[in-house]
DNA sequence: ATGAAAGCGCTAACAG
DNA sequence: CTGTTAGCGCTTTCAT
């Protein structure tokens, strides 16, 4: 573990000043160094195995080229594609990503935020901040907020997923297939539940259908996905065994949809003949299910990429926030697979 | 965006020296400050909204409290639990995690490694380094290497998954259920394929069974999981339609197992009555499949946690590597679900 | 228990 | 195009 060489060492060996050597490794555009000198410096650096010390650089320049992503839980199946969308975009601009989990805990959330500023990270992407968090008093750094509904902020840039529109698309599709008694499986955070429930009620109203409370089921979420899954199945089986069971089920996320698929099989219901199932998230698990699960895609990868682009723009243009925040909305798309279809002929 | 307060500002307001103030925020044990002074400093800091600048701290102390994880692809379904295992362990010790993707590209891998040293990260967890990478010339920092086989290093600490043992467990189980013609689905990297194939052949030999080449199928991996999935299904259907189809299939990863499940359903084969299927990885997709997929768990979460612990030990004990590297092996476990069972009665 | 002083390695003016 | 200089904000001896 011998001390690693510094810029001075390189400069000395290359017979130039520290400053010139620095320019060769600098990210800033104005790196005006003669080819010859540059070559000499690079050679010296190579010989010494020099690597710039970014701690020192950022102390001076106030830039770490590190971005923070604060999400609830990386273990959530839809996190990876979001992250990848962000990373791919960032990588193109030489930024790396630090990922924090909040586990839906406002305290951890705050703690993470503090770590973000301590570490001098250059930007922040924050997923669905908890209500306890006052967005207006977020640390003062470029940021974009990811929300799962059309919640706009007058303070910060946002990228939102039009989940309400997604629910509508799923229901519209199911209705167009002849289903008029559609069960809905709700779960997740309070706002998620209320939003999607409202979308469901709105749709029923506008389609002139009669709402049946029995068809609306809330699945309380547990910390571990497996636990939620087990719980979901118990509730779903009730729905399926009820005398007047729905001909279709819309699950507000794929885990619930998958649970429905599994219970249908166990209960001896043929999908989609006896029951159509539509999920939401379009996880790989949906594609790989048997039968493959029809699902509403939230385009997490694109959401990530868009958020990253938005953030980089902020970072690169000093006065970007002066015209007020930018609120972007990403549409959902229905991916029709084998778990859904027209309602069966009226049973004689 | 006004300049944020520094330690001197805090010290001034609290009527002490910079040094004393520093001790209050320092991580090092020897923080000997009188309660009274400490309180005063904390109060001043609070009033000013002071937050330590870690760039400055690490320039001086050579510690960033940031760890690098270099994996192939975060989008891989088994990445999240690995990451979470690492993060949970690190968080307990005040470290955060920076995640890099290599996409199985040796160039990206090297590039990431350079970023690790530039950023002065305190440690490195490296997943299955490519053959092109000479492990002995990894950057000189605490590190642990994650391998998917019992590959030991005489240079670095490793945490390995006993996948070969996992394959054996799956086959032993299937054989104990009466299956003696077991198809195997291979895929992934070259070394993964060869290792698992050898395990398969070894098992067949020791069990005194006759190897049939037709039962061994290689699924070439594509970049996108969906593409691999489609490709897999085409190859699997051949296996299922062949005159002498196997009574069981062992898939060397869950994606392949899920593909088999889906094809079985499409081909009208009842699982597990007509065909038993066992996967490997124990993804959530396995649990949520219909029927739920029996799978070999590689305990990714624990692997991550163990790697993180190993790394932290190295970091905290100067001379840890003097006694030579530590090589840990994590066993696989078979999780029996509904996709596998005894072989059907001999067909009359 | 506290303070004074000397940098860590680099960047950012500014001069030439 | 290149060199000089002055710190960035903190940690770390070394005194007191």
C-alpha cells in the first residue's frame, strides 16, 4: 500500500507545472494543452499509474459527479429497470449513481437525505416522498421527484406516472371484452389505494355500470413480498368462491395479479376462459407467468431515463429553475398477453 | 443557493476552535469533548444548518465511507436481493453503496474499476470478474470477489456460491422422486454452462443412469431477458415434443424454468403430473408462478450480507490480508413447491 | 479537554 | 498555451 502518485508527481516527471497537468485530466472544456505536452503528461501519468483523486477535485470544484437515487426498496421488482434507465443516461455523461433505500420509513428517508448532502452529491432523484417530508425544504440541490400519480409540484421538477390513466386503460379494455363485473385488487400505499380506487369508481360511473363493494378488495401490504403474496391469495380466494364471482380481475400490481393467477389454477378456474386477469407493472414475472399475464406497463426504464435527463439539464444550466419547475407525465401502456380475453358465452 | 456554513462558522458561533468542533462530528472514537462544549457546538451547528463536507473530510482522512459494487446487470432479477443484503449490512456501519454495471463487457468492467479508484471508494465487491481481468492486478483496495462456483483465489477474499452442489441437490431430489430421464436446460456464461453440465454428468454417472445428449439443451443468452425467454421456449418445445420426452426438467436458472412451465401449459402437459420442473435462483417469479416453481435457492441476500461483512472486516483491520485470503462458500438450498413431484405411474 | 497550525490533492483565477 | 498562487473544508499531529 504505498502512497499513490499525485498530480505534482506527474507534473514533475513530465517537466510541467501542476496546472498544465491538471488541465489534461480536467473535465472542463477549456483544456487547452499542446498535443506534445499532453502526450508527455499522459505518458508520465501512465508510468506512475496516476489516478486523479476525486475527493480533492470535488472539494475544490464542488462537483462529485455522483447522483443520489432515494427509493423505497431496491428489492421491489420494478426498481431495477428504473435504476437501469437512470444509470444508462447518467453514464453517458460521466455520472455514477448512489442508491439509498428508505423502506417507506420517513426517518430513514431523512437520514438518507442528510447523507446526500454530506456526500456533496450533485443531484437527487427522489421516489414518492413521504407525506411527512416537506418537499419545499428538501436540501438545496438539483432534484427531480418521481411520483406515481399526477401530483405536480410548484417547487421541484417531477416525472410522474399516469397510473390513473393506466387503470382506466385496463378497465376500458376489459369492458370492451364484454366484462361488466370486474373485481379490483388494491394494495400499496394509502395514496396508491385511494387513487386507483377512484379511477375504478370513475370508470364504473362513466360506463354506467353498477358498483359492487364485494368486488373491491384491499390487500394490506407486508414488509416482505412473500408475506403480502400469501395474504393476497387468501383474500382472492374469497372473491373467487363468492356466489357471484367477477368474470375479470384487475390487479393494481403484478404481484397481486400473479397471486390471482395462482389461486385461479388452484381453484380450478381456467384463465382466461373462466376468468380474465390483468395486472399492472409489467414485470418480467408477468411475461413469464403461465399463462402470460396481461399487464399495464409503467415504463419504468423510460421514467428513469427521463428523470435522469431532466436532472442533468438542471445541473448543466444554472438558471433552469427560474422559469418554474417542469412536470412531466409518463403514460402507461396496456400489454395484452394470454391471461385475458372476451367474456365466456353466457352460461346456459 | 447561498454558501453553506463550514466548521469554522460553527466553531466561531460556539466560541471554540475548529478542531474541537471537528471532534464532535468526527467518526473516530477519540472524540473527547466536554458535554457542555459539545452541546454548544451542536446547537450552533443546528442553528446554522451545518452539514459536514465529506469531500473535504475524505481528502484528509482517505475515507469516503462509500463502497463499490460492480455487478453485471442490476436488471438481472437476482441482483436486487444481493444488493439489499450488502446495503443492510453496510448501513449498520455507516457506509453507502455505489452500484456499477458491466454488462459482461470487460471494457466497462475496467472502466468501472477506474471510477472506483478515482472516487476513492473504500472497498469493492466484484461479481464474477471476466477472464480478461487479471484479478491479481485489481486496484489496491479492500475487496471481495463473488463467484458462482468454487473458484478460490489465493489473492483476494471470495464468497462463492456452491452452484454445483445446488445442481446436485436438484437432481438428487428429482431422482429420488423416481425420475431417471431428466432434461437439463443450460444457459449463461461459458463457465456457468460447463460447470453445471459437469455436475449433471457427474450425477448421472454416480447414479448409474444413461446420459442422453438429446436431454441436454443449451440456451444461448441474449442481452435482453425477454429475447432469451423467447429463444428458450423454442428450444424447450422441441424437447417436449420429442418422442421420448423427459419426465422432469432441471433448469439451471428460473427464467428457463419459467419458460418450461409456460411451454408445458401451451403444449397441454400437466405439471407436475406429466412433467416435473425445477429451477434455480428462487426468484420471486418462481414463487409466484402457476404452479409455483420448485427452485434451488442461492441465498443471494445472505451472500451479499456475508460479502459486506467480509469487506468491512478487511477495512477495519489493517493486516487482515496477511494471513492469506478468506474463501467462503455458500450452500444452495432446494425449495420444493408445486411444479415437481413423483414420476407418474407407468403408463399402461 | 482544547487550540494552533500544517497540510490532503486538486481547481480556479490570474498573469504571462 | 503554460505557470503561479491561493485556497476548498476538514483531519491530524503537537502543544498546552
